[in-house]
C-alpha cells in the first residue's frame, strides 16, 4: 500500500513542503521563501488545502544530539527533548520545532516523525569524533564531532553507489551549497565528516569560515572582539563573502574573478584548496576511494568547480571527462572512461531520505 509522506523542511528562513507518493513521486510541493516560524500555521494550512491526503509527516531536524540516532516518532516528550538541544543549533532548531508544532496542530491524527541530520554520522568511530581537549570538558558538555548534512550525505552516497552498481563502495560525498561539508561513507556508513560540534567547521562556505585556528579566535577575543561579534563574523561575514568582498554566492564570486577582481580570484583558490584537501582527508579515513559524488546547489551546477577540484586529485586516480562534466544532467557520471574513481553528480534529495526514514519509523511505531 502506498504511503504518502508530507516532508517538512524548515530552513533558517524558508519552509519547503513536499508530498511524496509511491516511488517517491512528487505529488505536490511549494517553497515559502520567507517564513517567520513561531506559531505561524498559515503557509502549511494553505498548502494542505490543495495537496493530496498524507499518511505520515517527516520533519528535518538539524540536531539530534547524542540521544537521537535514528528517525523517531514525535510525542510531547520527544518534542521537549528536541527543544532542549536548541543551544547546539540556535538558528535551525526553533524553526524545525515551529514546523513540528504547525503540522501536529493541523494533522493531529497523522504520525509525525523527526529525521535528524546528525543521526547518519553516529556510526563514526571514536577516533573520528573525539576532540583532544580536557576530559573534564568532554564529559561535562558532551563535546564531540556530531557532523551535519547527514540526510543529504546518506541519500547521495547511496544513490551514487546504486547508479555505479557498487553497493559496498567507499564514497566521498560532497554536499556543496551555501553550507558545505564532506562525508566519508564506507559500505553505507559514515566514518568521517568535515563538520564538527557545530556546522561552522570544515570547508569554506558562503558566509561561514570553516576551520580556523582556535588560537586565532582566542587572540581576537583578547584583542577586543566580543563573543557576539566573533559569532556574527564567523557565521555571517566569513567564507566566500569575507574572502571576496562581493558576497557569498559562488556565481557572483566567479563573475567577479572573471572580471579580474583579485579578492574574488583568491576566494576561489582558497575554496578549491580546502575542498581538495578535505577530499583527500576523507579518502584517507577509508583507506581509499571508489566514488566521488557532488551534490547540492553548487556541487550540481558548477562544472568549473568540479573540474578544478578533480584537477588536483589525479594522484587518487580521479579524472573527469570534460564533455560529460560540462553537459551533465542529474544523476550521471562525469568521470573519464579510464578514471580509477567514478565521479558522479547526484541531485540533492533530502526529501527522499526523509520520506524513506519516515515510512520505516511509521511502520515500527505501528
């Protein structure tokens, strides 16, 4: 029997809604670009008025902490435990809760399932998750690498392995959008990732810094920056925006670079350098690589970025076909015929992963 799933993906400012039917066909969808969250139910109510009936609701929740390691049916207790994790994801957790509250209010008799971005990475070994900070700190605040974008990495790595006919593949998944991270996925399980305790770690992103020497941050505080100024700078004014001084959209940075803007040129070089470096690091975590996957808005649509990244990774056996790379359509191979590593571009489908997890959790709950 087909189970229609309403996928609720509440971002930091937007609300994406989709109903997926049998074979994950999109039956209805909308994106509310500016959604205030809170107790605003109007956008969801408007969408449901014309959408097909749904049998379950799957919610994307960015942070599941240490306790949520799989998709979980939502009740009052689970909602409270998700809310208690707000301090770990202050921009995203309240929005997810607003989506949960709206859907529970409008669809009180429909099972609601929370699907966590962090859950996919709970399979990482201790060597990959443990920070070398005082043990008293780790124990008191549960400090470790959580990792994020798990729903996207789970789908992209599985989809690429299916397309390549390599179910046990060692995959480096590159989720590249305004936020960006890599994951090392071996035989379907996350073994390493670039983001850490927060989504600030790892790659250069649109406005986020990625990895920075912690000593630099201490120095900046001693130099007079307040905690709020430091947080704002790292979250909203760093990354491509801070490097290029033209903004965080890679398309704008590339255009400025083509017009000779030296800051934009440097921004692209730093971005690609960090990306290449991290692909190699993820490969080392698995002892090799079979598939390299690009997904997300940037990963799917910027052929020059894929080419520039691959150009520095020939020592891993990675080689692109120029024609395939420049004319790629979704879910296709862009590697050259003789490449030892298959390189794929996979459409980002967090909604499919959420729907899959929601159906499984709904069946268990019943």
